[in-house]
C-alpha cells in the first residue's frame, strides 16, 4: 500500500506568519530565551517514499501459524504438511495459497514450500507482517522525520521558488542522500507523531527515484537561554513545529546573502556599514565578508582629550566591540537609510555583524574599560545591598591600565555610569590617586 503524505492545506490554520512570529517570541520569552534574531525563512525538507515493515493489528489463526512453524522447521512437501497438520490435501492447498500470495511462503523449483523473511517475522510475532510504502517528510539538514502536523503545511518546489526567493545553493547539492539512522523505529516512542503507524517494526529503505527536495515556510529563531546556552532552532507554523538538533551554523546557512533583500551586491552593503561606523569617528582598519557570508569590521579610534566628546564612546557601541580579552556582542540588526527607500532598512537581513577592535588600539582599551565599568556598577549595587560579592573598585579600574583615571571617569560620565563616576572621583581624591589607574 502506498501511503502518501497528507495533501497540504492552502492556508495555515495558525494565521499569518507575522502573528505566528509574535506568538513564538512571547512563548520563547516566557521560557527564558533571549532572542537575538527571529526571521521568516525557507526550510529544506526531503519528501521520500519509505519502504516499511508493519505488523497487522489482528492475530493470525492458529492453523496458519502452525503451517508457518512446520515450514520453518523444514517441512516443505504437501504430503508432509498434510500429515503433520492433520489437513487433507484438498483442504491444505487453499490455506497455503494466501500465505504464498502474501509473501510469507515461497515455492522452490522442486515444489517444496520455504519460509520467507516476512513469514519468519509473522511466525515470531503471531500476526501477519507485511511490507508497505509510506510517504514521509524528512529534515533536509539532519534527516530527522518531521512531525505529522507539518504534512498539512504548503510545500514549495525549487521550480516554484526559482527567481522568486533566495535558495541556499549549498542545500541544493548533496541533500538527496540523507542518512536513515534517525528512522530507527526502536528509538521513536510516539510513531504517529511522525506520521508512522504504531504497527511499523522496521524501515527497509527509500524507494529508488522517490526523493524530492521541497521547502517549508517558517521562522528562524536564534537565541540564548538563561544560563547562556544556545537555544537556536527553526519553528514551523504547526503543532510540535520546533525543529531541534540542527547546529546554529547550519541555520545561518539558510539566511539570504548580504544584500539579497536589497537587490544589491554584498560589497555595496559592506561599504554602507563601514560609512555608518566611520560617521562615529571610527577608522575602519579592515572590512570583509567571512566564509559564512557575515560582515566583519576591524575598528580603531584616535585618543580624545575628553571621551565625553567622542561620538563613538557610547555604552551600546563599545559593548558590541570585541577585544583580545573578551568577545563582543554580535550585531543582528542595523537599520540604515537606503537609496529609494522612504524609511531606514535593516541592511543585515539576518546576517551577523562582528565588530573587533584593532589590537593595542585606544578603542580596544575603551571597550575593555566599558566592561570593567559594568562590573564596577554591579559591584556598587551589591555593596549598596550589603552583599560583598564584587571586587575592589581599585582592582577593577586597574584592568583599564592604558587609560588614565580622567579617561575612565570621562567614559563613565559619557556612558551614564553616574555612581561609578562619583566613586572614581572619590578615589581620585584619596591619598594615592596614581595607583587607581596607571597612565
């Protein structure tokens, strides 16, 4: 029996993708997930016909099981079977014919009956075991079976999407020979949840020529949990639609190339990003698009007499810049004016922008200082709450060794660390101000 996947519905029952994205964001927030990116995307799936072995729900008759056991013991002639079963030859033939037609027995060249593999399984399980073909949807990245509600979603072929949507070229090659180890029915507890009957006992393989690459609409959700663990996954607009077990790197590979949504080349967008940060008074030491298609900038800045006048000395910008001591925060959204667009647009299109300070630069020192100031702020709050869990103010300030005390104080004023700025001022009036932060 050839059981195809259920025909997809014309419209998703859960409403528009925008409303589904809002509900997904709220659900993940309640679960303690801090989203870095949630974006509509196409997800590759593979539709295949899978050959299965299934047990019948009804038990076989005792007489049929007896005949299978006799043949399994080497009793193959009609006369021997008639004698041992107690059935006359004219009554035995009608009982053997259905077993032969169902593939449980076969007749060799000498006219003797032999037990097939299906017959042995039927004998062992006490019920008829048959082979069937069922259409299934597998994850195009891992080969895992998709949940049964996903079979109701509209599917797009490559021909439907070509010239209309971006198709990840890396996914169009090598995705038609997925491993089947995820279809080990022994490890699937709720078979019906994955469009498999409870009676299935094994997967024989994929029917030759039945493989087809398709795409489903969904949401790419990149986030981190409360403990900093990666909580990224893809969500389909259906029940049990969260597809886990896919590495974040593979999910990022589903994103459109930089500039695809703006219908321009990646280098044009990269230049616009460079001009944006140059407007803050930063110098672009290096700008490139890495192997994953994400932009990376190496920045530096000239030392300012007063950091309060430096347009780049902001808490958000310095907190995003990585240094040799600490990795910066990845930028996932950057809204910039764009020619022909009335409003600012997100030029990253889901891509991750990495900002790195040039080693031994003044910007690197300030980025390290902003982290020390945040630690200072937390230490002051704990001290105010009589929780002596933070380090000394002098020790934290000493981490910014390349900045003067005045620089650090100016940075604290600039970034609105008011309590920190007052503490630095109090320390500066102490007996040994030079030991606070060495020039």
